C-alpha cells in the first residue's frame, strides 16, 4: 500500500508543479477554485482511497512531496469553513512565472459528504500573509514580553486584495515554524519579522523594470558603520567626503550605535566641515543658549500659552509609550520631552503648537538621549527641513500637496486620472497624515528611522519623502483602480489596511527608482521647483520647468513669491 501511496503522490505532485497553465474561477466565497485540481475527483474514487489509506502516513512523511516549496500538514483548522483539514502548498507555473498555490481540503473523506467546500488560492495574487505565533513561557512584566518561550501554536492570516481575511489555526508550533521557512525561501514575497511571534509576508509586485531603477541602486553594500565613518574623517574630525557619506545613508542607512553621532550632521546642527574641537565649542554654545531660553520661559514676567501647554501635556502621555525609553508610569523622559516642547514654543514664538510635534520629537530624544541636543535637532527639523510641517493649517499642508499632485500626474498618470474621477480625489486626504508626521504611523519604529535618515541626508532631492509617497501609491494604487474603490474605500486602504504592513525595502527601492525617472522627464511643472537643488534645473538632460497651469502669475512658486527659490535663469513659462 505504501508503494501505491508513493506512486499516487508523485503523480499528483508532478501534475501540480509542472502541469500546463490552468483555468481558474472564483467560488462563492471569493477564493480561487482550480477546475482541473486532481482533488476534484469523483465521490466514489475519493471515498475508496480514504478507506484504503485511513491509517497511512501523509505524503510528506513518506517523501512524496519533498521539495523546497512544498508544504503538507494535517489537522489545520480553517475558520472560514469551521472545521479542520489538510493544508498543502505546491509550486505551479503561471504566465508571470512560478507561483505558490495553497490548497485546503476538509478532513473526513470527500468534501461533498459534509457540504464543506475546499479552498484553493494563488499566494502570488494575495495582498499579504501574516503569521502570529503563540508560546508557553515566562511572561515579562510588560505586555507582550516573553522569556524562554517555545512556539506551541498560532495562526496564519491571508489577506486578499478584496480585503477578505482567511484564518488558519495551527495547534502545533513546529508546523507553523516550518511554514515560515517555506515562505521565506520563495522569491515572490518580501519578509518582515517584528519579533519571534509576528511575521509578515508581502507579495512583491515590482512596478519598475531594472532599467528604471536608480542608476546607483546596489552600489552601496552595507550601512554606515563606525569604521567607515572614521575613514571619511581627517585627523581633526572633519568629514572629508560629505556626498559619499550621504550616499551610504541614502541607500543603506546608519548603524544603530552610530545614530547619535551622525544625526546632528544630517539635521544641520553640526557642519560636515567642522572639526571635533569646533563641535565641542558649538555644543557648549548651544547649551548656553538653551539655558537662556528656559530662563526666559521661567521668568515671572513671561506669559506662556496655557492652551498650548495643556495640549502638549495631553499629547506626550500618549506618544510612543510602548517604546522602552518612554514605558512605564512616572517616566522621567516624558518630563524632558515636555520641557523641550515648552522651550521650543518660547524659542519660536511665531509658531503655534501642533499635534504631531511629539511624534517627531520622541524618536529624536530616545536616540540622542540628551535634552539639549534633542532640542536643537528638533528645531532644525521643523525650521529648516521641507520634510515636516508641524501645523494643522490647510495652507501648510497644501504647500506639500501641490508638488505631490504634480509628481503623481507626471510619474503615475493612470492613478492621477483615477483620482480625478473621484469626488475630492485630488485633495489626497489619505496622504495628509503621511506628510504631517512623515509616515511615522505607516511603518514600524525601526523602519521609520531608516526612512527618516534617507530623507534627512537630502541626497539628490530635498523632498525624498514625496517620492516615498509616490512609491506607496504605485505599489498599492493598482489595487484601488482594479476594484475600483471609492474615496472612503481608498482612505481605508491607505490609512487602515496598509499601515505597519508595507515592506520598507520595497517602498524605498521604488522611491529611489521614481526619483531617477523624474530626473529623466523632459519637462516638470513649476510647482516642483522647490523639491530639487537650484542648479538641478539648469543641467543638461534634466527637466525644463513649465508654467502651463499658473501662467507665470503671482501664484507661481518660481516667480513673485518671497518664500520660494527665485530662478535667475530662463525657464519656459
């Protein structure tokens, strides 16, 4: 009987993996049903096999389905069907290349006997797969912390493009860990591991051809390390190759232990050309000035904005409290953050406090761990950088939305046309949060820091964050157009479904690619002038500025506005 099982299993595996392209149709529940699936046999034949093989080992146990991309396990509970069954994954050729097909059939003979429909789906066509592991072990004082816990159970959640969720429950941890290994080895997924208990697989759908990627993509192999930084400094501590240092940060980021030293350079607190002695002197001067700001605020004759202080107090107690640096009651760092913000509002009295400031300050203080240095980095971040506009005024948001609209029109014309047809589509309401707190809510804390660093170095563009927004829309906008989604559904997609589930590296690679594509455009609208360095617009082969919409009047960001860069060379108007 074992030989018959082996022969039958090899035949089944061969048909599934190397068979010709099959036709698919959707079952009533939205899953894909393979019309030529060998499991769709007659009631009689399946019942006969089930009776003969009732006590036989499953195919994987006799070596039938041994392959890098094959997985077979019994007793996997499918919540959608309300019963356990067999789950197996096989490779299959498709028009776009090999893919993974997940199959689930209920236990207990042919599915028609008990009315339960089998489930089949192409994992290359879903949105994402999330795996949650549960473990027995010592639970720490803080929720979610475990010590010496082995995975004993868990769930796999498959999210379809139609926002449907399929949950498979595993009662044995080893089956789940084996599944994670299988999925990690498949190239159609990008993998994110938040910790030992949370794993996410996003389906990788590249939007750009190799020739469309950034020309320097792949040229930098590792993050900026302490040893590399030393090679970029002379004997007196000057950074001798500022551009190359920025290039490393732009493509690969900064080693965690080096952020405290490098961030003040990227944010403009220290000059790249300063010596170590000059930086120490600057640090003393900044301390003296900070003390004078605080003294002014504490002066009995100074009137502090009480409403702003009340709002600060409300916001800081709910900002990043799960972060170890701010965790727990009576945390001293909360008081430091409050002090920094009150001093900042005294220092920049013309700027009103806005929700979102705490979101920007909290990571700076956690990494720098110095009140004075965090204050000056925060000040530079808000004042000198075009990345963050910590204000709720519509005019400030619009200042970033206009170039973003023009980038969409230039680089994603189909998505722009789709937005035009939506009521208020070009208001880009789903992107307001992206711009106000610079994508902090969309990515994990570690990914956000990596993204911020890539923007702070201002490599090639002063507004790389806009190209990150373009990349997100390019990767996930097709899903909205395929349905097509209305504005409420689009908001739900971008602000509820995608946050914390987007693969950082994929987004950044495509953002760099779209930046590269932008530099190859023949023309660009004048509203895009501020996002690039001044000399960019006059280099051969770069876009020419045009004013076909504003007609060169006082609304033009290039002419007639005191707060915009004035181009003193000719451009098309």
